[in-house]
C-alpha cells in the first residue's frame, strides 16, 4: 500500500476540485460541435454522403459495393499507363463532378490516375477561372482530403494505382511518355460539349483503347522507338469534360450507383468540415435552406425575382409541412455575398421569416468567423453545401451545379426527381428547384 505524506493528503481534495474546474472550463470554452442538433436527415443515403464528405470525425464504415464491383469486372492491362486529367476548373461542385469523371474514366478504361492539379477562381472576379494561371493551381490534396481517397481506393479497388503529382516532380516516378487524347467531334463522332456522350451503349473504354492504340502506332512508326514499360510510366493527358457520362442511361442502375460511390470519395478538408459542424450546433430549431445565387458571376434571374419566388416558396413549404401550432423554421441562406444576404434578411423579416447565414451564426465565435473569412469563395460554398444537406426543406435553381448537386444528394436515388411540391412521394427529399438557367444535361450527367 502506498502511504502519502500528510501534507500531500491535505492538498489532495483541492487538487481534485481544481482538475474538475479546469475540465469543465475547457469543455465549455470549446466551440460547440454538432451533437444533437435539429438537423434533418432525409434518408440513409443522404446521411451517408454527409458522413463521407463532411463529418468532423472519421466517416462511418461503408463498403463501396458499386466501386468494388466495377473494379472486379474491369479489365486492368499490365502496363504503366495512367490518366492525367487536365482541364478541371470552374466552381466547386463543377470541379467535384469533373473529379468524378476523371475517376470514372480510369475505372472504365482499367488504368490508374495521376492526381490532378486544379486552379482556384479569382476572388475579386469570379468569372476569371484561372485556367492558364500556373500560380493559381493547387494539388488535389490542397482541395480535398487526399488520404480519404487513397485509403478507400486501396481497400476497395486495389487494382487502380494512384500517383501523387509530387512523386513525379521529385523524380521518384519517371514519366517516359506524355501523350494526349483529344475528346471532340473529331475523335468521337456526334460528340458535343455539355450534352452527355458516354454510356453503356457507347463505352469510354472502347474510345480510349482505340485512341491509345493510335498513339502507340504513331510512336512505333519511328524504327528507333521501342515500348519499354520498365523505363517509366506513360501519362495520357485527357480533359475529364463536365457532364460527359450519361449515368442514368444504364438500365441496370449500376452506373448511377457507381457515380454515387465516386461522390463519397471526394471529402472536404478539415476547416470547412469543422465550420459546418459548429454552425449546425448553433441552430437550435428546424430550418429551411435557400440557395440565393446572386454573386457577381450570377447568370440566372435577378436578385429581386429570386427574392420573390424564394419567399413565396418558403410560405408554400410551410403550408405543406408546417403546423399553425408550431414556430416557423429558421431560414439559412447559402450565399457568397455578405452585402446581398442583408437584403434577404430584411425582406424575410417582413414576411415573418427569421433568416440567418454563416457569418451571422458565427458572429459570437471569433475563431470560426476567422476561419470562414480565411477560406476562398468556393470553400465557403462547401460550408453552405454541408448545411444545406441538413435543412428540413431546400430551395435552389436548376441551372446551378451547386443547387442541383445538393438536390441530388438529398434524393434517395442520387438524382433530383422533381419538386417536392408536385412529386407524390419524394422519399423525404423535401426539395424544390426553380426552373432557371440551362440545365438540360444535369439530370443525366451531373
């Protein structure tokens, strides 16, 4: 038995009390994280997407059945050929879709990939996409959680090798050949940008194999050239064009399931995930989400029109899903312009709606507010996207890739099937997109 000196025994109660005070002080001083908030989950698939893309902790286990099946069924040539996806740009959700195109191209063709570098937009001019500004390019790992992608692929699709760009830049991996495959009407009859092209009846693998065979033959026209896969890899530069895969045209539904699985691979970095968690913890009652698309690069209807139809739709949603005995839900506004949100807040108040947004919710939490303001425009959009997934009703715009991506994630099929105002059974999606902007290929291909 250990005997403590008398002096130490006298101070032991004081020591224990001090520890308890310090623990609780630390606990309450920490910014709140989402534990038991009023967040809404439409269905297990919506929760799965939120978990994989936005959860603050390690995502819950998921076995990626469609990804695993695709890898087992694909043909994987024994050569050192890798897709180097170039030309990924635009806004956040468009970039996510193009990353998924790149991954699907690799899976369909049976080759590995070199993780892409992606430019961020000019903060002062959102229409300037920085496609040709080398200083604006960031690695995949600077955009998204690289370790999440690598871990999932290693576990469920070990056949597909992924090369990090720094492995090439450091000389660890040698690029023996860097060839390009053009995807256009010249090489793919009937192809038109943004209209959807590849599907089960017109396979990307057939296109890729034919183009790659031509590149090999062209190389071997020189009698001094020999194919030597031991000398280094062959990088095939290709543009993973937006909306190129018609994932809904597969009667088996497997393409869409794979597309959904690919979406779970793209996980956001810790800062926006942390902010999403803290904002949701601040919301203490049910809330509706509105995508107010009025930033400087907007090409949709005017601010005044969006304001009017959004407020009318909020009333409509409350009439359908609310009760006279209940308090109206809070309205969370997804918008990247602090000056414009003020107009919606004021107009909403006149119609009996309390409207909030990320800056308002974080006003009392200096660290979270600083994090929000340090993030670029598109990463601030990631915050809004995470919150929108948990809203009790979501309003957006058909022509916006952001709105359509949220709508897809809220539907149990992974596809927005129409307005919850008119669909008999929406499966809990509770979503309405205003028909605003060009979006003919979004239902099949986003």
